[in-house]
């Protein structure tokens, strides 16, 4: 449970600083520093009604002196100025709204028979109303009436800020990783377990921290900068106009164009945390467990693999971009190479990937490539067919699209990401998949290989311009010595967690391939050397490094020549095996003392 909480917190923190939430940040910043118009610029009052800073007021005592003189009351002590709690109210409303409706929104909408995008409309309406309230104080007082019965006056005054947060929470569409995917899918199905509730709450808290910091910064600027204090009324009007403009921009999908133009600077760290081994183990129980053959593949592998028969496209609500909107059966595509793309039209990560898909569709369709988009909704409004069709048209998606509103096909593919691409060969076998953005050059390379396998006589065009830089990178990738995560292994089949004798394969070892000889124990986190243990790896890079632990020595041979002996002591540490001035291709062989543990190769 503690691990699950940490995963949720870290996932929320990353989400709250991703480019997907940029549209709400100006509103959060300004809302944190805009108080009630009737209080702006006015001195605070003491409990007795005396204005602070306006001079001491004279009050008459309950009785006079004997000679009729008037007793003068001492000046009232300055009253404590009420603290502006708007930042907390805005963020609290956003977190409560987002968490509640992410988990229960679909269930509530279905039970009441409401339109799927009703929550989005409610959020847009609230944003407009709050904007009008900042511009016109009577509207703000009207919005705060529902909070009037609360005993504390200061709490009453922040009712509009809390309502603003509720509206933002309904419009908050963050970049989705495995954590948010687990939450939204469980909510869509009504499968609300204790693990899901804990994950949702921890994710919401993680999301709240950066947003609260931003809102508090807005409050601090408003309190400390004299120009803001002098122009408090003008600032409120500007904030109100910004909220209305944001609502219009969200309604017309203008903000998405801005988000697509920004790099996804959090994707790398999000993937390392949310798709780490620990996260995968914690979240695995939240997904359907069918089609285990797909676990033979790993995300973005450097080679094609056999990952089992392609799961069926099942539970599809409807299709479009097909003749007569008729469904597509994967069996009818035998002989073709098929790319199945899981996406949603409002996901910024998916939107940024569409141009690459469009390029591949145009470049390789005549060579035998077919693309199928599986639209698996993240939020309720993404279930509405007209919304999806309009979103696809804006993005230029003209290949067949299946509406997977029940997430049946999502489950069939054991998917965890938006976007996710699965490559299926001409025989109907999954050979490669890529989660999230990036590595487009590698994906295109796999498409080209599968097209050649399907038809050795095919003539392929030059790789698309967007992928040329990726294809130029030829350094050997990081390689884990793990029985589940190893890539490029050849030779005697690995045996899990048991000392086993291995043999190098005959002949030369291909580039980016490694093999074992002697006795090794292949574990989940590391390989442990036994008697006469050797490891060979053909790599390309300037330098090769290996994380090792234990006590003993490692003899390094490069192209058959001994170059150094490394003394290993203690806990896992990175050791430099080779170091050349320029990148080169070489066969690395290690002779490892018994008992040493090897974890991961890295190359520079």
C-alpha cells in the first residue's frame, strides 16, 4: 500500500508540471491573488467596526463623568487582517472535483441518463460564471450564496474560489500515464476498489502540490507588489476576462494547438516512475490478465519479436473512416502489416503523435501498411461519437477508427498508455509495440522491416523526414541483465532463478547481441556469476559500462585481446569497461569471478 501511495504521489507531481496543464496555470495564479472586490484596497476593520489605518475613532462610554466630561476610549488595537485563503480554496476545489468525477463521473452520468459530455459543459459554464463574478461583484455574491450558511465569514468569502476550483477540475485533462490510466479505467467501469481509491487520493494530492505553490505565488505577488494592490479592481477584471477567454478556448479546442507545439518535457521521467518495475507490479492487478503472450515483448525493443497472436478488436461501439462505417476484421488484413494505435482525441501526447502516423500512412500504404486507430476514451466526453469524429477531422486522422468505449480492446492488448502503437505482421502476430511519444525513427524502421518480410520484392520510399534523426542514432542501447527485461540475448535459453550452464552460440555475435557461457543464475534484478562465468556482447559506442556488485575480479577482453582487470567490491557500482576516443563496433568479452552480480550495461 505504501508503494502504491508513493507511485500515486509521484505520478501526480509529474502530471502537475507537464505541458498538458498549462492552460489552467494562469487562472490558478491570478485566482490565488484576487480577493473580493468589496475588500480590495479597503482598510481592515476591528471587531467593533473601527477601521484599521484610518485614524482612531472616538467612542462614548456607557456613562459620563460627574462634571459631564466625555470619556475618550483608547484607540482600538489593529485588527488582524483576514488571511487570503483563495489559493487553498481553488486547489481544493480542483482536486475534489477531479478526483470525484474521475472515479464516479461515468457511473453518475450513466445512472442519470445524461449526455456523456455534460461534465465538460458544466465546467465551462462554471468558468464563465466565475469570470463574470470577478468582473461584476453582484454575480460573485450570488455564487457565494450556497456557502453563506457556513459559520466562518472568511470561509464564506472563499466560496467563489472553491467553485472556481470545482469548474477547473471538470476541465482538467492532464497527460495520461499508467497511474491515471488505471484510475480512469476503473472509474469508467465502476470497479472502485480500496487500491483505486488510495491511488486516486495520492495522485490528487501529488497534483495539488505544484498547483498550490503556483496559486500561493500569485497571492504573494498580489500582496507584496504595490502595483497589484493599487490596481486590485483592474486585476480582478483582467482575471475574469482571462477565465472567459480560457473557457472559449477550451470549448473551441484552441488550447490544444498551443499544447501540441510544446515539447513533452516530462515524458521521460513519467515513464521511468510510472512504468518502472515497481509501478508495473503494483498496477498489474488493476488490468485484465488475458493475452499474456504480449509480455514477451518490451516497450520500444531494438528488434522485432514474436509476441503472440494479435488480440481481436472486440467490444467496439462503432467505426468511422471505413466504407459505410463497417467494422474492420484483423483477419481480413492478413498479408498486410497493421499498426494498431490506441489514442484519444483530447490527449495532447496522442495529438503530437498523429503527424508521424499521417506520414507513415502516406508513405507506406501502397507498400502494404494499414493503420487502425482504437479510440479508448480517458474521460466521459470522449465517448461521444460526434466529438471523436470532429476531433479526428481536425487532426487529419483519415484511417479507420474504432470507438472502444467499453475499453474491451484496450484490455485485450493489456495496454497502459495513450498513445500506444502495436505492429502486427502479415501473419497476424504482434512483433513490436511502443508506449507514449518518441522513438518514431525506430518504429518506422520496424515498419520497414515488416514490410520487407511480407514482400521481399517491395520497393520502399526513403524514410520520412520526421524520423531521419532518430534513424541516424546507432549507439547500443542500455541493456538490463534481468530475466524479464533483457534484450538482444542469444544462445542457450535462459532459466529463471536457478544456476544453469550456458554456451556461446557458434559463429560471430551480431551487433547489439549478448550471450552467456559457463554457469549463471538469471534473476529478475541481476545475473549472478557461477563457475567459469563469461559474458560476450557486440556493441557500438565510445565506451561500455556495467553495474557490478560483490567481491571479485572481472577480466575485460575487446576483440579477443585482454585490456584490463577490474576489482569489484561492495554494493552495486558502475564500472567503466572500455573507453575509446571515437565510437566503434567491437566484441566485448567478460570473464567474471564466481559470486559477482551484474545488473545493467550502459553505453556512451
